[in-house]
């Protein structure tokens, strides 16, 4: 308290002795404080303006890139290529094939090779004799749709011929229809009563459950 009064007394004496200088010093202090405060706030404002300007520039660059990719096909291809490269960098997903899950078939017993060969030859002979007749092929067992089919000696399908049942062949004791593209379309085995039934093998492309009945 005493020191405060001493300072106040000195200020009063200075005011009485040099009033103009005293007032000038006070005003100078106020002005200096004002300018320092102004500079501080202006620095904050300038920093914020710079950050906003940077964000605006980034947005403009992105908009320009999108517009270029939309108008220029090559730019679109470049964007697509970059996406494909990014996808290739990802770890590939392993998808097991169906064959990987199928059990391996045991090798045929060599002791029965001659017997199996004779049975296959006899079956193929029966098939060639049977197909000299006309057959009604039910190609859609669900709807019952069928058609007449005949087998020409040269390996072509006569009546009922189309892109699917285009030619025929006897192979490994089975009757096969071959499509126009050269690939097997359907496969049948001969039953004792003279009818043919689809083998439903996975390599065939036709509807499973098909059958053919001989027309008398």
C-alpha cells in the first residue's frame, strides 16, 4: 500500500512539473498497446484466410479433375486404370473350384479291362441297332415338351435337328448329341426296355432328366 502511494505521489509530482510530457507519455503508451493488439488480431485473421484459400484451391482442383474425367474419355480411362491398379494391390481372394472338392476317382481294376471292353462294345452295338428306329425325345421333363428324332447313318440328326441336337455319336457305351459348335450337348444311356435316359453328367449343357422313347 505504501509503495502504491509513493508511485502515485511521484506521478502527481511529474504531472505538476511536466504536464505536457506526462500526457504525451500516456497517449504514446495507449497507442503502442492499441497497435500491438491490432497486429496480433490481424495475424490470426491472415492465418485463417490462408487456410480457407488453401481449402478453396483444393476443392477447385478436385472439381477440375472430375470435369476433365467426364469430358475427356482418355481421362476417364486413366481414372479407371488407377482404380484397377488399386484393386490389383489388394490381396486376392481364393475361391476353390468345384473340382477341388470332388473326390478323386479310383483307377479301374486292370483285371476287368477285357470284360469292361467287351461289355462296352456290346452296349454300343445295341445302341446303333436301337437308333435305327424313330424316337420321341422329351427335352424338357418339367413341361413335357418333346419332339421326334431320327438318326441318319452318316452321324447327322435327321428329324428334330437343330443347333443343340445337330449330330450324334456313340462313345464309351453312351449315345451323345453334339451341338453345332462341336461340343457335347447331351448324353444318354440305353435301358434294357429300349428307352434312353440322360446321364446328367456335369459336362453336358442340356436339361437333366431328358429321356427318349422308341416309337413303334
